[in-house]
C-alpha cells in the first residue's frame, strides 16, 4: 500500500489520513478499499480507491484464498455528489 499511496500523492491525490479505510484484524470485512484518495478534476471531486482481493480471505472459507499479489484500482466521480470510495 505504501507504493500506491506515494504514487497517488505524487499525482495530486489527497487522503484524509494515513490509512483511511483499514481492513480490521478481526470481524467482518465490509469494504475492500485499503486506501481512499480524492482530488478535484474538472470541478468535480473524484475518488481513487485501491483494494486487494486477498483482504476478503477468511480462514473458515472453504474456497481457495485470493492471491496476495492481485489488486484493484477504481476511480469514481459524480457531478451530483454520489461518488465515494
């Protein structure tokens, strides 16, 4: 995550904290977003989300675990304010 966070900041993306959407060490994972960043693009706030499918691996899950070297990146934006990470 450190690499993606540094790359996002270098491109002008901002975050509200060091790890704004951390994955809990116990309990139910409700968001796959390991990092959420935002910046204004053409008058609209855009959101950049970085997530890792392996964060959804659960010890009790009978399915094979997700690989730890895969990631997802999503950028969203909306003029009516409905976009978020």
